[in-house]
């Protein structure tokens, strides 16, 4: 009688591939939320930045007058202009 060794379907690298695929799927799902953000209008009102990509900055890491809360960046659909906004503690 000859016995065959059962091969495992899951290899050690399989988990890494699943993790990366899950992360990419999550990023693609969140990208739809960013695309749905309202266009940026240069009118002195900053509410239109809600929902646009940003880099948060922890509070208290600089003097109050220079401490940033977040740095926003984006473009409007069908425009070539890049917009940036730094939000700071008032």
C-alpha cells in the first residue's frame, strides 16, 4: 500500500497575498467616498473641504499659533489645478 502525502492548499505566503488583496479592496472601496466629495470653491468658506483627502496632524506638537490640525489636498473633476489647504488651531 502506497500512501501519498496530502498537500496543503495554503502556503505561508498565501496569507500575505490575502492581506494585500484585502487592503487594496478596502482602499478601492474608500476611494469612491473621496470621489463623491463636493468641488472646491475659492470663496473664503472652508466647508467644501469636508470629505477631501487630508493628512491629520496631532495637536500639541507645535506652539499654538503654528499648530496644524490637518493638511488637505485635492483637485476638482476636469480641472488641472491642484488645491491645498492647511487647517490650524484658531
